[in-house]
């Protein structure tokens, strides 16, 4: 059945071009993310997959596959307000510069916007650091192409 958690997020996204910082230097490329953290508010079969392709230098390309996903911390600020999820993910990055054991911080934010969208929208962000200290940091969260962001009734 899995461990109960207060919130969950599943999403797929393909963002291009999007600006990122890699080791503090601005880059632009395509980010593809597939993630599932506490789907249906139960921790089971959680995963995070990231693929980055740099627009200028392929040495900065990398893929990341999770091996473990921590139970997320959740904060719900009331009806009509923001809600957030944070989770630490461990796994492996494969690339020329960003390579080896890596830690990813996954951040998801639900933002109701009844003017533009009829339902709650959510955005997510990832910050990655490999075992050599190389860092990949998003400048801004990415809106999901598909998926959901759930806060559970038992919280």
C-alpha cells in the first residue's frame, strides 16, 4: 500500500528553451522531466527522471535517474492559497561535466489562478548537485505539461 504522505505530485514536462545555471554560469537548453512523488498520497514506486540538453555545448548535457525519493514535506496554506511540496531525491547523473552520484531537491508549488486557468495549476523546480560539487539550478519553476498535485484529506 505504501506510506501515507500529506501531498503528492506527478508530472511530465518538456521545456525549451529555458535558462539554467550550471556551476553558476547561465545556460539555455531543453529540460525534460518525469516525476512521481507520493502518487495518490502514498509513497510507492516514486521516481524522478531528468534529461537536459544544452543548446550550445553538449558537454553540459546529462540525464538523471533516481534511486530513492524521501517522504516529502508538505505545506498547505488554506483554500485559495499556495501549497508546496519539497522532497530530496538521490540517484545517478550521467554526463560529461555533471556525472556520478547526485542529489536533487524537488520543489512543487500549487498556485490557484482563476483568471487564466479554471483549476489549480502547479509548477515544479529541481536543483541538482553531483558528487563532485557540480550544480544545475533552475532560474525559475517549470509548469507541468501533464500530471497532478494532490493534498490529502487526512492532513
